[in-house]
C-alpha cells in the first residue's frame, strides 16, 4: 500500500469544500476504495452480489425456528426475483448471482442458479466435522472463482450474502472457536428463537467447539462452518488479488470474514462492513476484526440485504471524491 497515494487521497478529500472530517465515515470509505483500486479517481459503479445457499446438518438439533426445506424454498424465491435481496438489488442497479452450494434437496434446479453442490448439506457439527477438508477447499474455490469472474467482467464492488437454515449456529461456533468467546455469549436468536432454543444452541456450539482446540482457521471452518460460509470466505480471500472491494453483510457474512482474516491476515483491507446486525454477538465479531459498521438499521435478515442498502452510500463516497469541488476550484475560502 502506497503511503504517497494515501496522502494524496487524504489531501484530495481534505481540500473539498467542507470542514475537515465533516463527512465522517464517507471520507474513510472514499480513502479505502481509492487505496484498494490504487487510484485517485476510483469507481463504484459496477456492483455484483453473490448469494450462496446451503443446508446445515446441525438443524437436526432443533436450533432454528424454520424447517430445513426453507433453504431450498428461498433459493427458488431468489431465482424468481421475489426476495428482499432481489428487490434491493433491482432498486440499486446491483447484478445478482445465485449459488447452490449444497442443499438437502439434491434434485432441485432453478434457472440462473449456479449448481455447485458440495454435498447434500453439511454434517451435524455437534457430533463430528461439518465437512471434510476437501469439501471445505471445494467450497472456498467456488467463492474464489466467482470473485475472479466478477473482476474479469469489470465489477469493482462485490456484495456477499447467504441463505442457509441453521447458519447462525455455524457462525456462532466459528466466532467462539476462533476468538475463545464463550458459547453463551456467541449465540443469539437468529431467525427469532426463544431463550430455551438459544440455550440449546449454546450447548450445541460448546460441544462442537470442544473439538477445535489447536486447529488452524481452515480446519475450524471444516469442523463447524458451512458450505456457503466457506464460499463467502473464498470471495473475501480473492478480493485483494483483483482490487475488489467487498461489502460484508451481517452476522453470517462477518463469520466468513473472521475466518478468512485468520486464514490470511490483512485480507480485510479490501473489505467494508456494511451494517451492524441486530444479532447480539455481531458486535463481538466486529471487535475481533477491529472493524466498524457503516450503518445500523437493526437488520437481521442476511441475504446481503444490509450491504445492498449500504451500497448507495459507498457510491456517494466515491462520487464525493471524484466530483465534489475543492476550495480552489470553487473559489471558496478555506479555514
């Protein structure tokens, strides 16, 4: 990362017709994207969103409010254009790509959905590894290759989203295993479960995490992760090789970011954390990543919705850098 470019970008931002720092986080976003693209005139016009869907064997433990078939039903809904993420992507001109990473309904196919099934969902992580290391690498590769294609197509901004009943349990387990946070603090309501189910989730997570002592981040991902989480991690890891900015969504996507940063430290310089999830442990996840969310709308849906909503702010930050007049240009006296 060029110190001289950083200073040039900061000077350009500081010379705009405004008090120093008065555009707050937007100034930080503009600076970061300029550094990612290694440009004083970066672009945020071409956004691509990925939704990776997968089932989780841990659903057998009763950790979710919704039945497992909802994963398949929601992939169908995405394919038909009817989900919240579809609406937000259409509203903001974001190109959306869908991936089936492995669901229980192995015969399901939908137009426009990439069928990249690793297996018919993960195994129940309470009783053994969620996936093999080979399966984990396969899922990571799907994400890496998706990022590579997006870069080749000229996209600069990537949004990662997910769908998978039971995946808040997997995300909580990753948080606990990677940071040492106790399972009770790492677990929350997810899709809206009550206190009794949260307590069950915490015990399930504790049982699964007990196998993770001394393991690498990649091994932990295989032990307690999900195929869709691994695919998102692949996108996140690949971003730095193509000057891509990744907008990280909420709790599940941040779990992918956490494991990716543990796998390859300093990858996070290419990521922006779009929003603060209403899932209680998301704050601990952001703290572990030394990250700050752009917005807080009390969202807890997933899918990439928070990032789709934050994308216009990112565009405005870059437009400020490129189009806003300087004091000299406008003939305005500076302080």
